[in-house]
C-alpha cells in the first residue's frame, strides 16, 4: 500500500469523514429483505454512501477494512454475534459510529451492546424514514436509543444497584464532566450539550476526550455504561 494512502487511512480511522464527503456506511444484516429495506433508505440520501453490506459475521468482519464512518448492525447473525463486529470496529476504526438495528430488546442485549461500544440502539420496527434520521443523528454525535432499550438503562440505575466502588478505585470525573456525560446519556448531541452548559463546542470536545481517557473507553455507549456501573452519573433525574 502506498505510504500516503496508509497515512490517510490512519487519519480517517480517528477523525471520521471529511467535510462535504458522503458518510461511508456498511450494513450487516442477515435478513435479505431488511438489508435491502435499510440499504434503499440510505442509498437515496445524497449525504450517505452505502459502501458494503453482508448477511453474516464472516462476511461482515472484512467490511471493517473499508474504513466506514458508520455501521448499521444486527446482533443476531447466523454465524455469531454482531458484537464481534463492534469490537473489530473499535480496534481498527475508532471514529466509526455503530448503530445497532435489531429485534433484540432484552436487558442483556441492550447493556452488553452498549458496553461493547455501540453508539445507538434501534429496533427493526423502525420506519425507513426514521432509519435514515437515526443514521444521520448518530453520525452527528447523538445517541438514538429506542424507548424500550432506554428503559433497561433506567432500570439499571433504579432497580439493580451495582457493587460499591471505593473512592480510591473509582475513576475521577470533574463535576462538569459528569454533567456533560449525563446530558450525552440522555441523547443530547455535543452541540446541544454545549448550548445547555453555556460552553463552546471545542470545550465540550475536550471534555469528551477527557471522559473517554479516564474511563478507558472509545465511544459514548461505553462511557455511559461504565459511568452508570461506577455510579458516576444518573440518567433518571427530571
């Protein structure tokens, strides 16, 4: 591979799409009808380019090499869990967003997927227009989560406290970092959080990087999961 091309791919892996370029999307979904349904909804949008699709884990993993900006991903693949695709993306293309598109709405699937690094979680009864809207929102840094999936996050906070973490062991987030992470956990975009907190988008971006570094994570979903587990934030406040 040409050295310049290799450097370009490395930069893209951590920065995402160039301004003005269509976002590169891959689709991993075993149901051919649903794959065509989602692909058709996205292909019609001028700001999105579907660069690859697959119906199983074995075919889906190589799509990560296409350096996508977003993966629309099913969990229940015939030859394994879609979580393996998330793990591959986080390892090779950390800037890539992951929007889970699935029939699974049980607690274990929702929490396990967010812990693995998903950026959003929607169900397959979502309309074509809303699939496109959710993809665009995820690319913009928001966190689309279906109402039923969000309920599992709330139940984690309300009904099933985790083991206490000592002050010495708990990651230290500043009050502003905790406040920002709570807003992001509720689905606000970085721009919306910046407006609510009266901060510049650049300051919010610095806070986000600090949060990721302190929690040892690479995505919003992971950050929210780890922060809830460590009782650093609450998302059931009014």
